[in-house]
C-alpha cells in the first residue's frame, strides 16, 4: 500500500516548517496543505479537535499533532537519517532544550520584539539571558545534533531563521555576533542545509506579515521617542 | 558498576510524583532527597540552573530535568522491564500528545482555581478546569485507562493531580465527581495499583500546603 503523508501547515509558521524540514531531511514525500489560520478548514478541525492548530501530520489517515511530538513520530517511523541519538541521555538533552526553546525562548523573544514599552529593557535582558543558555549548549559543535542536523536544530529553527526576521520586522537587536558568536555561526550553517533552505518562508513576505499582524515593534516605537 | 540514582523532589509535587511512580514501576532503587522549594538548595540550583525546579533525576552524576522527559529517560534506560510507553510509534505519539496536554492545561487550570479570588475570577477558573477535565474524559472514553487496558504514560502524567483534587475542590467550592465522574472513577482504578497508592500524597496535607501557599501569595 502506498504511503500517504499529509502536512497541514501555515507558510510562515516555524512549527509547521519543522515538520517539513524533518520530512525533507529523511526524503519522505508528502502533500502539503496550506491552512488559513483565520479560517480553519473542517479537515484541520477534524484532525486536531483539541488544539485546532497547525501543524498536523496525517500518516495513512492517522493524525499526529504538536510539532515536537510529530518530529519524534517521524524519526521513529522513518528510520533513515535519524534526528535523535540512540543514547537516552542525549535524547533527554535534546528534548529538554527543544522544550526550553518553545516554552521559554519564544515567548521571551516575542516580548522583547513586540511587548509593552515599559517592559522593553527587562524583556531584552531576559531574552538575552535565555539565548545565552543555548549559546553555551552549542559549545564547539557544528550543529546541536553534532555532525548532522538533529531534532534540536530543527526545533531551534526559530533561532536559526525566524529570530533574524523578527528582529528586522520589529527593529529589535538580539542575536548579535558579539554576544552570540556560536549561535550566529550555527544559524548560518543551519540555513545552508538544503532540506532547511528549501523550507524557509520568504523573508520580505514574512516581515510584511509580522508588521501587519503585530505592529512595528516596541524598539521601533522606543527609538522614535529619542 | 552499580547505578547511582538520586531524585531531588518535593513531597507534594505532582511532577515529582510522576517520576516516583515511574521508578517504582521499574523497581529502581534510588536515593530520595526532599527539597525545600521555598529555600532552594545548592544541589538543586546546580543540577537545574535553568528552571530551578523539582524534580531532577541524577543518574550516575548526570542530571535529567522536566518530569515527562525524565520518565521517558527512565523508560529508555531501564527498557527491559514494565514499559511505560507503547512500542508502536503512532500510539507513542498519541500518548505524548496527551501527556503534553496534561502539562499545558491541567496544571495551569488547577493553579488558576486555587489562586483565584471569589466571584467572577473563580467562576472563570472553575469553568476552564471543568472543560479541561471534560476533554480528558472524552479521550478516556470507555477505556479503563488512558493507556487502554493497562496503566500507561498518560495515566502516570495525570494521576498525581489526584492528590490535589481535595484542596482544589475545597478552595474552589465544588465537587469534581459531580462534574467529571469518569475522571474520579479512573483515578480510583489507578489507586488500586500499589505503586500509585504508595506514591500519592495525603490530600489533607496537600490542602494545608495550598492554604500556606495562598497565604504567601496574600490570598488569605
């Protein structure tokens, strides 16, 4: 029986792009369905009734939701080009940092870019502190996964590409080369990998979308007062 | 070389209880180190510098943090006994999704109830709490456990919250069994398991703790 792999996503979402990156890395064919998140399709609501969000992977009719859960499912189902180590300690480490990115980094980055003006300095400080943990975690490795792109690199796509776009869209400076030389190098390596490069939303389109949706950014407003 | 397993934990932590249940299921000997979460000690801060929270499992000197990550780690290291997760990738993904739901929704919904002030805030928190458990009841369906015929990963991730039900019901002024009878029936079934019954904490002690926490937050 032929495999049917569907991915419900949104062009600008780092979360659905993660799923596509993993599938591309493993050479898995899939059909992509673009969702309008302001007008969700009956299929999406059927496949993810609990959260009603993208991404959803549907494999032979069976849905899997939550990007990090999907990444692990992909790795367990298609065993070529593994994205997780076999070693339990390394696996726990990758999972820990991926969760950290989603639960701590992203909200902090967002606050630094588009949060309330009076909290701007504090938000910048917090985001910087959190990024420092990732900088330290990278150490001398080429990728978080070691010699090849792994689950944590894919989860860190937010840092690798979206962060730079957020910065430009909102006029905030976070990922500077002086403060984060390792992360900056990693980001360059990451976006050069073909399975990743092919799955990045167009920069200008994303900037326009972010500005439209979230405004010009706290830092831009801040500097206007000076 | 014998394994050295240490658990940094707090008696009432539902997250810590998950790990204790997992360790008990696998028959792993470990050293339990009770932490003062109001005055965190150096070992906790050193082994979990990012979140500074319990539980932390230290296996042969290496720390693992975040309860569900710890449980998966335990399942992968001590893989020859009592699997905590199914072996089929789709069922594993399903279990991880629901455990993640418990993490994202149940803790926050619970906290909102016991930190709420009377009136509108409490009513909104209660509504959210019931909705969360109704969704879980939907997922449970007619199965004895979330894991199907046997106690599994999702059951383990949720059952420690049972220790907190009495406190939340009392402060929230409601009866969970009336709203979500299936959940209570499921919990009682889980309590028949020795590992679970031994690990879950006295609900009256938890109630006292919540009272203390409310005072600390200026809610009493």
